[in-house]
């Protein structure tokens, strides 16, 4: 009897241990809503009323863009592809002044420059649901396409995140349906240049605390570092290890205040990564070198880029 009792107790203990192990394993495999989400910039967009003058402006400071062809809507584009797979997209109406039907009509009509950004997704429907569960508005996916100059049709899906125009503050998401290398390849003009890709998107926001809270809610990020930069006229928040800097103006008379009044919250500058800031500075005649959050950066001449704020940032 004692032996049978002992065996029963051992079996009960083993079952309990097994249940505990399974519970621990299950918890480890189940993603937490608090898990920090990594973002990789897919592309960032520059809006213009005409494509060719903007392409010429970029070529005047060094980077020559590649014509990408018309979208299925009213726009067409050129791109500057980088080694890390990200790219700058220059977008404008196919016919000057005809912007109806585009999400970025106001930005193109106003020659806004920086206007939107997107991050890549491998499971776009699942990412939409995850954001909804986090209490962040998201919808889609929606089909998109573009025909390349050689006639190749490339297709993708996008999903909007947050409010406002797609990619205005929170980035919209994109997932390729056709092979990605059909959509973008490194441009010949930046091969060997040391420019690696779009490292940081600077977003103009009206309320820094509210914007910080929104990004933390959406992506589970820890609190950002805060700095003030007089040369940019803004108080800034940087989420370390991410491609996001938020900027709110110091005063009501600054360029950033006017920008927010004209276009609302949206990207206001793009920072390109580099392997050698000194070499990039010489190659592209960069100006106004400064330092943000412990990293050195230098700017392309915005006057030559039709007002586009574009910088190169050290690793």
C-alpha cells in the first residue's frame, strides 16, 4: 500500500511539474502587448508639384535619382535607392496641377518636400491587428501598384496607421507582393558613396508629450531622450535605436511653426546614414555640421534642394 501511495504521489508531482513547464513555455512564446517593436524604414517621400525640377535639384548636389514610372493613381515617381534597401521617393503629379485622388495632394501642390514615410512588414494583416489591440487605429491592407519604364508591373499592399494622411506621423506599412528587387535597387549615383540608407525620419509635431505617448503606445518603446536644438528651432525627442526623432517648435514665429500650420504634423527632414561623415561632407559639400543625441550630422544645402531638409548622420 505504501508503495502504491508513493507511486501515486510521484505521478501527481510529475503532472504538476509538466503543467508548470508548459505554462512557462507558453508564456515565453506568447508575444506581449508591451513587447518593443522594431521599425525599419522602407522608404520616405518627398512631395513636389513637378517631378523633373526636383530630380534636377537632387542631381545638382550629387545624388542622381532613377525614374520609377507612374502609379496607378495620378502620380509618378523617381527614387534614390540605398544599399540597405531603403529609398527616397520623389513624387509629383503625372500632369502638373492634377492632384485630385492622391493622399498627398496638399503636400504636392504646396511643394512641401518631406511628406510621408513607410516601414516594411512581413505580415501586414497581423501587424494591423496587433496595432488595433494596442489601441492604435490601423486599416487595410490595400492593394497598390506601379508600372516601371520597362513595362514591368510591381505590386504591393499597404496599411494606414493612425490618423491624417498615410505616413504623416505614424508610418504606414508596406509589404511587397512582387519581388522587392523589382521595386527598388541601389542607385548607381550612391554606390560607393558611403551613404547607407535612411537612418532617421524627423517628424514635426505640435505636442511633443502627446506624440511621445502615441509612439510608445503603438510600438512599446521606452521613454526617449530629450534635447533642444536652436539651429533647428525645436525641442526634440529621440527613441534610441529607432528611426524616429520628434520635433516641436520653440516659438510661434519659427519655420517649423509655419510648416505645421501649412501641412500639419508630418515628416520635416530625413537623415541618411553614412560609413564616413567626413568623406560624405567633402563629396556632397555638406554644410552646417552639428550634433544631435551624441551623433554628428551635416546638411545638404536646402536652398539647392528646393527647401528639402536632408542631412547625413554619423554612425
